């Protein structure tokens, strides 16, 4: 069965749509909070990861390889949760985190700007001008955050299979449309697409295990076989290769091939 990822801005009814779709299909519904809980697997305090997710550009500018480490933790956490399929994910950067998996339906929910302003006024007790400015700032912050953290603009329609505008179409209409589209043959899980997902999850788990000490290492998996490539000076090769192999093999649960490349300065 498929995986659905729903991207949305604030006050766009994306959370409501995701929850209705999940109930209609009998799928699990997970969000950013689920990733924060899952981050404990990697011994990253929730508050630290939450700060990184909330304020990505300024946070990562202070740390060498901060971006690579936190993306590795987040991606490994999400991929481990979607491996069984039948999931609606409405958290951060779904098109990036789940890229490369054929049986993922990618949806973007947008809403009329004035409807969003009205909702902001109602919930935050702001004037219309204050609400409009706050929404504009939130949208721009989300865009910068996504670009800095994942290198994608989540507002780009080319990332999605469906872009649904909540205006004439209601939340119920949107949920029905998504529930219909996800039944198309192109979004059904096949043995081949499941293997792709399993390989991506395996590689992500190994990448997360190496992220603290070797954040620039690249990790790929094919048919359950893992390859790690890392870089350093020539004098480090003898000492580091067995250590990297040990860390990676423990995370993978099987022997991992490690290749060392001398960094040219």
C-alpha cells in the first residue's frame, strides 16, 4: 500500500486534510512530533532537535556539518516509520525526506490568503494587518528554513503529484480527491519499490550512526548491501577505516563495505 505526504503552510487546513485522509483509508497519521519522539533513538534531546527544526538557518550557521547531522537523524527516523506503508505524513519536507520512493503520493495543500488571514485573526486575536504580516513572515521563514535544511523550496509545485486549493473545494473534498488518487496503480507498492524503500531506510540508519563523527560520509544501499565512502588525510586511513566499518556494521546489522578516499586540499 502507498505512502502519502502532505505539505502545507500555516492555516491552510493541511493537518485537517491529512487526518481525514488517514481516517478514510485506515492509515496511520504522523507528523513532526512523531519525528521528535523518534529522535531519541539517536540520543538527540528533543529540545535540541526542535530548535534546529524551528530555526534552521541561524542554528546551522553556528555548527560545522550541523545541517548534515540533523538531516541524517530526521530522515532515518521518518524512513523507519514509513517502511510498513499505509502512512499519511504531514510534517516537514516530505518530498525531500521521501524522495526516490516510487509508491509515495506527494500532495501540497494551499488556501486562499484572505481565508488564512481570517483564521489567524480568529486564533491569535490580531488585527487584519498584523495577521497578514505575520503570515507573510511565516511563509518566508518556512521557505528559507526548507532551503537551508533540505535544499528544496516546499512551495515549488513541481515537487508534487497534486496541488489542492482549499477554497471552492472543501477539506472533505480534498480528502476524497487524495483518497481516490492514492489508489492509482502508479502509487501501489511493488516488491521493487519496497526494496528501494528498505535500502533507503538502511542507508539512512547507517548515515545517522556515522553523522556525529563522520557527517560528510556518503552511504548507499543496494539490495541490502551497504557501501560507505568517507574522506580524510592519507595518514588516517589505516586507523579510521576499521572504526568506521565497526560503527556502520553495527547500525546495519550486517557487514558493511567501507571505502576510504584521500581528501585533496
